C-alpha cells in the first residue's frame, strides 16, 4: 500500500498561472481533505469530500476549486495563483464513521507563487 | 466554532527526560475526540495518540500519554524518556460530534527540540 500520495512535491508558479494538485489514496477511504499549512501555523482545511462526486468548503476555500471524480483521487485546483497561496498543501483521507476517524496524510506539496 | 490553542510555540528537553506539551480547546459539546499529531522535518503528519471524550481513562501509547481534563478543556501530551527522533512539530487537533465529514480543527503547533 502506498497510502496517500501527492503530485507534485514542489512547484513554483508565477502570479496568475493555474495548476492542479493531485491526491491519490489506495485505502478505499470515503473521506478526503485538502489542507494548507503556513509557516508557524497549524493546518487549515480548504475543501473536503465525503464521497465520490461530492465536495464541500472548509475553513479557507477562496481561490481554490476541487473535484472528486473517482473515489481514490481528490484534485485541488488554483485557477489564478496569488502570492498569498504560497504554502505547503497536505491531502488526507479517512474512513467513514467516527470510530475510524484517524486521518492519513500525504507527504505534502510545497507551492511557491512569485 | 471550536478553537484549539497551543500556548507553547517552542520547547526543548534533554534526551531521556520527560516533557509535557499543552493544549486547550473551546467547545460546548460533550462528545468529541482529541488527537496529537507529530510532524518531523520530513513534513509527514503522524498520529501519535487519540482520546475519546467519553472515556475518563487517559490514553497511552508506549512513551506517549495524555492528561485529559474535560472540565478544564485541557489535553496535554507527556513524552517520557525523550529520544532524538521525537524532535518535531506537535499539533493538537479536535473532532466534534456532529461532524459528518470528520473534519479536524488544529492548534498552531509546538516545536519540540530534543537535545543530546
């Protein structure tokens, strides 16, 4: 099992460019999440999904879009990147149900927007 | 909305000593879960320990244990016999009861340095 993987690991964008971050999990988890982590801060939830074809906004959704076309994949898009989106992005997944609520995290993607 | 506060931005401890990291949270709920995650320099987020609020007994995992004080809304992490590999950021996280997506609220983190 690879667990949760993220592509790419690093990316540098210019202001106004677009990109998509890919998250994949092979644990058959229903729930998936995208977080951002800024220096000296904890993780903040951007968007999440409770199943294939469903998405919902988290704490800081502005400037991002997501899609969950396949159960194992969760994509995070930046349509017009801004320097404020410079951050480390983490994807996570978990089982359905509160007794199985541990979130498994990917290794992160470091994004720099110039 | 729930909030999670970690009041110690940085801490250090000598190898083999014991250290306690603090976490407080704010909620009006009665049933919830609390977590401690470790983030080493590799950036990988690793679950250290989990506590269910309806359980009075404090959770333990080998050298890691918690002091859960529900009335005080406090959830501290004790690391015994600290090892160099414990050097990392530690995040406290909260999961509320009516949360269909199992969404976590994280504290700001405590950077722990274990010194040889």
